[in-house]
């Protein structure tokens, strides 16, 4: 009798969002889909964490700290050999034009984040 193959490691995603009302709901959504989630609020911290090589993908708010800093984060993730091919999900509650800009900067998928708002 042969041993069962090792279980696949769950995907690990870095969720970057400065909205304390959205972050927990979106993290829970990803965890329910079987994804391990680590969160941060700051684009500079996100780049430091991304350089660790611990993540399979990224979910990033386009509007970080009151401006479209997420767009720069997409560009930086695509420029790094370590994360250049990692999937990136962009999210925003500020309309389709920002979602389009996110796709142009390297996001693989872009979604409205309103469904992920939690209470509190």
C-alpha cells in the first residue's frame, strides 16, 4: 500500500487594505475559500512583506491612505522578479475607471469591494 500524496499547501495571499471595515470581511471571504491570509495597511509594508517570498498572490485596495497608492503597488509588484508573475486582485469602491487603471498597471482581476464591508 502506497502512502497518500502530501496535501497541497493552501495558497497564501497578502491582503493590503487600509479600510478597517472592509479588511476583515474580505479576509474571511478568502479564508472560506481555503486561502491563508495575512493583512497589512501600508503599501511600503506590503512591499517589504512581498519581498519575503511567502505569498502566492496579492489582493490590493486601489485607494490606499486616501489616494490611488495601490496603482503604484501593482507596478512595483510587477517590476520585482519575485512577484512579477504572482496573481494580483485589485479592489476599490470608487468606480470602474480606477478598476480599469488597476488592470493597466498589472492587476489580473479587479472587483468592487462593497460586498466585503463588515459592520463596525
